[in-house]
């Protein structure tokens, strides 16, 4: 059985010693001799014939226990630990006295049989892969800035939040709230990077390896862990979870965690943030299993065509929309103050205003034409008439509609005429209603296509509105 060296915090020791001193007496109390310290390490053979259950007792009053039993640590006066795997375990005990720390001789216990009931739980299996296996986890953010399972690698919860499938939807007190930011919109949380991995093993013992790639000084940490399936907590000894270096000093214990969720594919572990760092809260780090990460395939998103693309009209509906009805006429103007022109590829446009198309197409000359021009479709005199007024010059003709193709043939001037030789000028008198909004044309207008590139499934379109 591997022995794990325990380093006791000097700051904790100093704080405890000062607390035991008189107000004006800065001398340490008496250091107890090892012979004055009583403690017991007893294997409960009735609970486990193989000696898996071990009871630890500190029998010395006014001392603080420092137990290190190989698979974990404890500061309790009386504690019960259970070893799932057979083997030799060295249990170290030190007592913190008024005069300092007294180390006692270690005790070795022999566990002769496995008792896998102590790790026989779905959570143990999900975390480690089960007895005889190991399982590797990654922080759900890679160097490309991609989160594969969650919307981001870090969430925030209140101090009374915990296991999300229990309590009142994960609430166990008064301080319950959560914020689950997406990384794409909150990249300040942590930089995109390969943060390393954590591997939990049940191969001969509950061993854990944390490989930190972004925190100088941590590197690869090898230790042990304990999962309390009832309390939904996870503690690690001599290892810590992956996290960004910028938040390192805001958490006192990176090895003591609440489990917020755990499945075969995902793991959420919360560590308590100090009150001095924007308030006490649980920083919940989101992990994904290596298997999930390795087999993950981005969802193929099929872009949706623009609203109104390739419209369908009832019989006579397009004619009524253009003209206003029998015996009526309706004027339309190019949307120069809004979004006048667009390219639609596969039914999807990209401009939201005329500024988007400025210089490559739209310019001041076109803006001047749009401000002083209009077209009118009407049914005056029982015929379908088309009138174009451009810069005060009015021309008239007739038009016809092919309802099967939404094509409008202008028997007269083209839809619009811009600067001489400009590439956007229509070259055909046949225009197609590419986008329309029956019932909403008064606010959304209509888009006329004057050029179609079949090889690219692209339309060049003009946006006309009712003035």
C-alpha cells in the first residue's frame, strides 16, 4: 500500500496556537510528551471479518486530531473508516497540543478481504468506471473554445445549493440561486486552453491523478479520493480538481467538493469560494468523460431560410397585395433608409441595413434615387398597370403575374435604373417575389429578385416597402 506524505499547514497551526494563548501571553503552552497522548486504532471484526472497518479514537483531551489513513484524512476525535480493498494500510496519527504537534508512531492494519460493498454504488461506477477500472475526465472547454456538453465550463450557485436531483431542485437552505453562463458570451471566466485531466481509479484502491497543464507548480498530482454517495460529496487527498489559475487564491480547499450532478458522461463539482472574492458561493466546474469527448460530434445545424422566403400565395393573393385590390393601386418604394438590397444564398440573407452593402453595391447615388423614386401596381380600368416614377420621370406599362412561379413580367421600364453601367442594375423585366409576408406586408414589405445564380442558389434582391 502506497504511503502518502502529509504536510500540515503552518498557517493553521499558528492560528490554533494563538487562539489558545492568553490575551497578553504570547508564549506557547506546554508540548505534551508522546507518552501522555492516548489514541486507539481498532479494527471492528464484527462489522467486517476481514478488518475493513477501522475505528479511530483520540483519547487525549484538549488536543486536535490529525489522522492520515492512506485513503483520506480526518480531524475528528472519533472516526470510522472503511477500506474496500484488502491490503496493508499505514495509519498515522499526530496530536496538535498547546505547545505544537506531536507525532505518534504509525499503526499498520492488515485488511485480509475485499469488501466492495463500500464502493458498490452507481455514483462510484459513474465516477471511476467501477471496480477494477479507471475513468478520465476533462474540463468542458478545450483550446478551441468549445464546450461539448454544457454551455460553458463554469457555473455559479448559492452556498445552500447542492445535488441537483435532490432537495428543492438542488436547494437545501435559504441561499439558493444559480447562474449558468455560456462561455462564448463570457470568455472572461477562463481562457480557452487544454486544462489537463483527472483520472479516478478503483484498481486496488480509490486512487486519483490530476494532471494540471495551466497552473504552474501543480503539475501531476497523485492521491486518493472518497465519494460519499449519501452526502453527495467528494474529497481528494494530495490532488485537486482542474481549475483556472486566476481564481486559485479564492478557494481555500480545492480538494473538498460538493457533487452537483454525475452521469456516465458528465460531472459537476462545486468548490466554496471565499466571501472576500465577490461573496461566498459555489464555483461549479463542469467536466465531461474522455469517452464522451473522444466520440463527440458537433451537431449539424441546418440553417433556416429567412422568414418569408419562397412564399406561397392563395389564388389572387399576390395580385391583391401588389395593387390593393380591384380598382385600386398601391405605391411601393425602395427601402433606402433601411435595408435596400441583399444577397440570399440558399434563402438566407446577410444584410440588415444598407450600410452592410455600402461600397460594394450601395452608395450615395443609389440612396438619392431611392429617396425620389417609386413604383405603382394598379388595376385601374380593369387592366393590370405598372407605373415607375424615377427622379420625376414617370413611365407606364402593364404587368402580368405567373402565380405558379411568383414571377411578375413588366411590360415597360425595368424595376429600377441606377447609375449607368452599375452592376446592380436589373437586366431583365421579369422579377420574382423571393420573400413576402402575406398579412404583414404593410410593415415588412416585399423582396423582388432580379438576378438568380443557379450554380450557387443565390438571389440578388431589392426590398420595397409601402411609404
